[in-house]
């Protein structure tokens, strides 16, 4: 069973930066996609950014130009660099991984809190 462990959350002022890191317990090479989701209080979980096994990336419109996702298959980590943070970025951020072989299997981390003060 693969485990995903997030780190790097915290409290930051608006305009600041944070870097989230997701470490997998095993190789991430077999994952078709990895990414970050977030969930704010009272809202649904939403995709923030994702990176596929071929290196292609996808971002939510709200974070384009501010956030950058990167994937290091050698170190089995996926990072999310967040710049120019806004109060509306406040949420619990979850690492996600998807593997598709005969069926789709999704893995989730436990989440890390990001709070942006105004």
C-alpha cells in the first residue's frame, strides 16, 4: 500500500510563498498522474495542480502563474511551489496519486493546512 505524506504547510501573509512537498513510500514512476487538491471549509475539494507521467501539467485557473508543480521520480516526491499567496488560497492541501492498470486506484495523503492571512 502506497503512503503519501505531505509537509510544508503553515501560516503565511498574503503575498508570501510556501512550498509543499509530498513524499511517497514507494516509487512514483507507476503513477499515471500526481497532484495537489485543496479543500476550504464549507467547500468541495478541488484540483489545484497535477502532473502526468509524461511531465505535462494542469493547473486550476485560480492558481495559474502563481503555483508550480514538479515531480521527481528519482526522489519519489511531488512538490508544489506557491507564490503570491492570497487569503482565498487558505485550505487543507492534499497530495493525490492515481494509478491505472486494470482499474483506477487513487491514493491520498492526510492533508496539510495552509493559512494565508490578509
